[in-house]
C-alpha cells in the first residue's frame, strides 16, 4: 500500500470542479481485470499522461454502492444473457464527500453507456416521489418492482487524461455484501477506461503491450455470482474460472467462493 501511495504522490492532481469538464455521461467503457501486484507498474508507466483526482487530501476515494433488481433478478439476467440494451440501477455513496446519488446506467446496442442520476443522500428500500419519477422516466418497466439486491464497496483511483476526453477508474479492495454476509476480494483490480469516443491512448497502449486484455465484468454480476451460488451463471463460468485463478495465483489461501 505504501508503494502505491508513493507513486500516486508523484501525479499532478485535479479537484472535483475540474472533473466537471470530463463527466462523460454518454461514453464508451472498456474494462480490464488484473492482479493488484501489477497496479504499481501501470501507475508508474502512465504517470506523465494523466492527472489524479484528489478529494479532501485523499488520493484514493471510498465508494459504497447498493444495487437494485427485481425479485427474480431480471436486470442481472439481462447481463447474463448478453442483452444489447440493458439497465443497471444503483445508489452510490461517495464517502469522502458524504454525498450520494441514485444512478441509472443504460448500455445501448451500439456499445455506449448512458448514465443519468439525481442526488439522494442514502440508499432507500423504497422510492421517494422524486426518485420514482426519475426512474419511471428512464426505465421501460415499473420501478416499484425493484428492491435492494447487493452491495459492493471499494476504493477508487480516478485518473483524467491530459490530452484526451478520457477517464480511467481503478477499483481495488472490493467487498461484496448480501444482507449480513460480507466477502472481501482484496487482490482483484478492475480498471475501466471511459472515453467520449474510442481512441488509442497511453493506458490502452500499456494494456496491449503488457498483454492485459479487456474483460466485460460487472461488479454487480460478480457480486451475484459470488454471493448467490444458486443463481444461474452458465454464461459466466469461463470468466469466473479465470478470475478465480487470478485470485488464487496471487493469494494462495484466498477463497473466492465462485
């Protein structure tokens, strides 16, 4: 951890106000999954091309996310079946600023991600009038069918490209929550490259050079697969086996329970 902090201190930083210029609420997303031991090399190699988001003196932010789904996990199953148009409904708390948002993500059949959100301080089991109206406007089904499904906490490093409309988020220290059951996956890193349009950039070049391939991985689906072993996961088996190998290879005594 100290090595990571030392590398991050070498970055030029930006604040939340500067982040407003790169919201990228309509964008392309490309994810990469790798071992935490490979993270310092990544951060060192791309340092000159990116700025680091700093919040209240913190270089790594703490996120708490609550996901909503139907009783039958219909939103999860859309992901599982590879549906082209699919939705994700979540509440995200930015712990370092004590702010929260109800968020809706829509992945289109063109491979773009569109995100809408409204301020809401806490995750709630039912919708306020404002939240219900917001969700009804954007969802093709009744939002009252949704209920709290899973929680995922993690720490996030956010980088912003100096010369492109691009952000890179790096999530570490994942903790999955299902009711009172918690499971930590400390050695897995999920990086996501977010761009206004697809383009070649330093971080993508680094991933290509080092052989880290893109991987379609939803933290929500990971949580469902891990915490709900009885749920259908046929289409994710190969991916889960790959993740399990990654975790076991880096933490010999880890138990991912996939």
